C-alpha cells in the first residue's frame, strides 16, 4: 500500500502566473496503473531561464514521487519546456513534438505535456492544433498540473524521491520572472508577465543547497536582472550579489541578462569588489542607431550605452563584454545598419549574439511592415558575424602570455580538459593536466576567435 502522498509545497518560485485553460475533461489521458513511480523525461529549448525551469521542474517531480530526468525511451511522461522568442525556436518545438507523437504511440499510457513560453503564447489553441498533447501548464505555477498528476498516479507514487546525484559544477537560478520593458519586437513580457523578484533569503537558500550538492558556479537569471528588487527590503542586484557572495563553498557568481538602462555604477563596483563575482557583463544593445533604438523602444541612445561601457570598463579591470544584436528590424535602413556595424567596431565585444529579426504576433512591432527582405537580413547577419570574428580573434590574441583562471568543466573527446575563464571564455588545457572540478591558473598559449588554449600553472584551490 502506498504511503500517504506528500503535500505539494507552495511554489518555490513565487512567480505570478497567468491562468492557462485546462484541457476539457473528455480529453484527459487515461494512465494505466504503472506499479512504480512514473518516469519523466524533461526537454527544453531557448534561454537559460528555461534551463533553470528544467532544474526546478526536476525537483518538483521528485518531490511528488516521480523519477525526474528519465531517458526518453524509459519515460512515461515527456515534458517540453518551450521558447517563443523567435519563430525558428517554435518550429524546433513542433519538430520535437512530432518525434514524441511516434514515441507516445509505441506504448499505451505515455503522455506529453507542454509548458514554457509557447504554452502561454498559444494557450488552448495548442490543444486543438496538437491532438496528442495531453497537458498544458504554466511553468510559473506548476502546482495544479502536479496535483493532477498525483491524483492520476495515486497508486504509483510512494512519497518524495531524492533528486538523483548530480556532478554539476554550474547551475542557474531564476531570481526574478517577467519583464516590464516592452521592447517593441519582444514577446517575453506577454508570455512571462510583469517583473516579480524573489526574496534575497530564498535565493541564498537555493545557492546554499546547490553548493552543498557540489555546484561551484552559479548564474543568477532574470530577463532584466539588474532591475531586481527584493519584495520585502527593496534590496537591488548589488546587495543580492553581496549576499550570495558570502555563501561558503561558492567559487564563482555570474548574472544574466542586464538591461543597459539599469546598469548602474553600484553594479560595476559590486563586480569589482565581490571576490566570487566574475568579470563578465552581458549588456544587450540590440542596435547601434538612435532612431532604430527608438523604434525598438530600448529607451537609451548609443551615447548613453557607450558611456555605460566606459564606466564598466573603468571600474572592472579585465571585463569580458558580450551583447545581443538584432539585424533587419522593421524599416532598418543601410545607414542605420552601418550604425550597428560602427558600434561593434567601437566597443570591441568578446562575443556578439546575432539574430535576424523575427516577427512575434501580438507585439507592437508586428503592426509594422517586416520590410527588410530575408536575403538582406542574412547578408547583414553574415557581414556582422564576419566582422565580429575578426574582433574576437584580436581580443583573444591579446591574452596570449597572460595568466587566466579556469574552472575545469569537463574533458573533450580527444582528452583535453576544458572550462571557462572568469570572463566567460572557453579554454582548452593539455591532456592530463587538470581534472573536472578543479580551479586552475593557466597561461594562454594560443587563441582562435572562439577559444583559448592554455597551459596550467599552479593549483589555485
Ligand atoms: N532581456 C534581454 C534584453 O533586454 O536584451 C534579452 C532577452 S531576449 C529573450 C534574448 C534576445 O533575443 C534579445 O536580446 C534579442 O536580441 C533576441 N530577440 C528577442 N526578440 C526577438 C525577435 N522578435 N526577433 C529576433 N530576435 C529577438
Ligand atoms: Fe524582451 Fe526587452 Fe524585456 Fe529583454 S528587456 S526581455 S528584449 S522586452
């Protein structure tokens, strides 16, 4: 006889959820009694927020007695954590779903659930479009879905299961949900709602728990992470970084994604002064022309942005700087595009994430003509990719002969330990010279645009 079911803990995330409609009862999947805990396969695509949601759901499934993160072949339930930021991400989700319909037919009782941004964007229309979809739920508030799963599998569940042992060194933690910015091209505010920050104490507890399990590097996540505010005390991101920095056993701390508007000197000072906070700043600019930025509703000018970069670089020695750029936004002229090209040359980023503009239904920009032809978007994208390749190569070569700190994350197929520097650059070491989990000082021997090759010096920790 199964032990009493655990009570569902209140949502650990504290995000305000938009209500999602339930599938009509006539279409509920009928799951046979398995006689063992249901096995769940989690799959995600998209940004690091989805990576964090993947981990959060794995824990929630274990709490109710399901085996989280099963291999697909062994699984009873597949959960897709989706992305809606660009159309091609949605296409990938539909492709994965087609694979899963085959998987579902191979054995009766299997079920498919969908969550993440597409679940909110399309809502019940997905249930009509995908007859094999059994569950749809809002990842910010999975309690109702988990309770239904508990009810359906009451005879199979036997109390909470421990999370499987993990050898993870790196982990993401969502510190806030939503975004209040309303950039005209972006669907995130519609599918993730308004900004809601979690209390500092709760985040610190998450960090402690992960560090106890062996995690050494944490990345704090929010779509607009530098507008973080503790709901009780009003503490901002610099104070949150200081609180997390004090957790014993944590080696490295990063944060993503900062909005230029909220990139204040106090944040750069925290990066300079807190030992665990890495010298890496991801500061998406999106475009290098004031009129284009105005149409995107970014609420800063190119000069404002460059001033922030100057302050950041002057405050944080050896800062690694990365950005996001959209090419081919509505009405982007040749001269506006040249502004973006100029900005890339002026700033000299370490990495640039380039995307071609993709119309997102319901956004303000969707009401404007998407008038840069696809071929021209591709040409502009390739042009900037090539330009950035040269800039990155030059920046990486300037590190040759310098000493860098590397957290070894793994070993390549040909036996070379690899990891990342504090600036977030990938570095390869000589075979046999270091083990995963070690923090090593190494001298840079050579560099390509994408990675460094280095030789270890002394053991740092
Ligand atoms: N909050 C961050 C910011 O303000 O830059 C980024 C979050 S957004 C989910 C990640 C990136 O996706 C953006 O920086 C932007 O470059 C890109 N993106 C968002 N909407 C897009 C769209 N409609 N088309 C192409 N790229 C888009
Ligand atoms: Fe989207 Fe702009 Fe918010 Fe970033 S800041 S998530 S681009 S609306």
